[in-house]
C-alpha cells in the first residue's frame, strides 16, 4: 500500500515538474523575451496560443502581430522546448502512477535493448518526425519516451525539427507573397 502511495506521490511530483516546464518555456520565456525586446505581451501571447493549435503553421501569424522572423523562430523554439519537456514529464508521471503502463514500457524497452543503435541514434529522427502534421510536436516526445530515447537529445532534435519546419513555413509564405506582388 505504501509503495503505491509513494508511486502516486512521485507521479504528482513529475506532473508538477511537467507543468513547470510548460509555464517557464511556453509563457515566461516568451514574455521575458518580449519585455527585453520591447514587444508588448499582446503581440507575443496570440502567437503562442496559435502555436498550440496550428503547431508549425503558426509562425506566419507573427507577421501581422509585428514580429520579426528571428523573434518568431525564437518564440517557436521556446514553445517547442516547453511542450516537448511537458509531454515527456507527463508520460513519466503516467508510468509512475500506473503499474500497467510501467509494465508495458518495461517490455518495450527490453525489446529496444536488442537494438542499441536505434536507442542511441533514434532521437535524431525526431528532427523529421516533428514535421509530420498531426503528430509533429505532440506525438514525437511520446514516441521517443516509449522507445526510451534520451530525453534531452529528444528535446533538442525535436525543437530543431520544429524550428526548421517553422522557418520553411515562414519562407514559403514570404515567397508566395513576393510572387503574388510580382504577378498581380
């Protein structure tokens, strides 16, 4: 009974840590960045809120808010770090509070031990998985956690993929705008 209670307390601690990552990187860092650069929160928060729904398609919404491309990409990177860290910690909390999930994850990780190269280098694939619409930023950390990939390399590679995708979306929108002006 005490071990079950202890696992629930540990799960709540992990969940608190997850929420902390979300608050710091999704809200505090963007607002502090805006304050340092003299950008009002009315311009920062709508972009972050849009990123929750649109993920990598949100960056073009930063232009009507008066944000430059480097600021938009920095905000998207901070958002990605917060979301990926949150999801990783939330998965960890789930495993601590559910014996069934913990057993299943244990079996998956035993299987992964037979494939050390996937465990070692699998996190690099997060660069590409983060681009997939629908899975993207929210599914990548779950996949990485299930497969037992290192947390921080998953955060770095997923964020890199998300920022690259965001940059390509921004470039595509700017190119479309230029072509529209040139021909119409």
